[in-house]
C-alpha cells in the first residue's frame, strides 16, 4: 500500500471514531513507525509500506482507537520548545500549561529572579522549559511520585540541564529549604467526583495522583498556600494553573495567606487558567 493512501485511510478511521486530531495523529503514527522526518514524509507519498510495517501500524491504530493518547503510545510529547519523555506514571503535558513558562519568562526578565521551584513537577516539563529559556536560573522540581521524579531526571539529562535542575521526591515543599523568587505549580485540581466523568484517554492513561484535587478540587491549593511563606522570598511571585471554574476560590485561599492577586490569564477558550500572586509588601 502507498503511504498517502494509508495516511488517508488511517485519518478517516480516526475521524469516524471522533478523534479530533485525526489528521495529525495519522501523520505521527506513520512517521514514527516508518522513521521518517516531516520533510521525508511530505516528499515521498508514493513509497510502499511493507506488510511488516502495516502490521505494526495496525496495532498502534487499534491502541489509539481504544483511547490511548498518541504521546503515551510513543512515550514522548512536545512541550514549549522541547520534546519530553513521558510514561503512564506522569501527566501528559498540556498545551495550556505552556502559558506558565511564558509568564515565568517575563517575571524573570522583569524582576531579575534567580531561582524557581516547581511543585508537582511530573515530567519536569514546566521547570525544564523555564531553565532552558533562562540560562542564569537554577531550579528545583518536587513531586510526591518517585516514578515521576525519575522521568523528570531523565528529561533533565536529555536537555543537558542537570547542573541547574534538581528533582526530589517531596510532599510539595516539605523537604526544601526556603529562599525562592518564583513558585510555579500545576497541581491536581479535578474534584474526585468529576474524575469519573473524564474521557477514557485521560482517566485511564494519566495517573490519578496527577489529577485528583480532593473532594472539592481545591485540596492541593490549600496545602500549597498553607506554609508557602516559609519558602518564598519577599516580593517573590507565584504562578498557578487552575481549573476553569476555580479562580474565585483559589484567589480566596491565597489571599487568606497574605498573597495578593497580580493577574488572571485566560486560555484560548477564554476561560480563567492561570493566576499569578505576589507576597504582600510589608
Ligand atoms: C497536574 S500534574 C502536573 C505535572 C506537570 N507539572 C505538568 O504540568 O505536566 C500534578 C503533579 O502533582 C504531583 N503531586 C500530587 N500530589 C502531590 C504532593 N502532595 N506533593 C508533591 N507533588 C504532588 C503529581 O504526582 C503530579 O505529577
């Protein structure tokens, strides 16, 4: 079978099964299995796909049709300007979290920040993207999951950031001394009851510990806000990702701990997604 015919067939199969990224996913499956870069893929529509490769492709298409995300199938995901190793032990990095990196870059430039801590670092995608963009920064990523920290460490080595990035297993910042200019976090924020309603590609492939924000979805924000003053410097800043309907609640939680809201940021659908805070000036 020719490559272009196979591409159309796979894309149609994905579309018929309501996979919204049907065209992109078909291209990724073929490029990965046939080991083609984007240019080779476009320039060789009439190469013959061997029966051995057809068998491999069919198995991958079946996994995708059962709801497994492409990134989990191939163990990699692009985020900001890098490709990250991922697994079933870490959250699949989401495009909306890239906004945290953009905001951090602006704060670092503006305030001459020197260090950053990423709470619930998962694959390390947020911390490592910040460090890659800001060559004078050092940072630490914490996670309660030992497996996540292992993945983050591998990503750090792959991006040659080991000298400036440290990853440790910790309940938020319990095992960390203070003195941070910038705190970033995308904590679990889905309420335990809502988790049952999530699509199978999320709830069956992202670890529960990366999603479950407790009975009201706000438990992690309360835990983080509680002692944050211990580790943040005066005039330090906080960047938090939130669920689309949590802005008011999260603002209340942080204001009750003497942080004040700098700004709310929307995602491309116009929903509140990121909040930034500063320590109250004394
Ligand atoms: C929504 S995921 C975010 C992962 C990554 N930062 C990202 O944006 O792709 C939340 C992360 O918080 C971690 N986590 C959950 N509870 C934690 C706790 N008590 N202390 C530290 N990390 C925790 C999870 O293991 C998970 O990796």
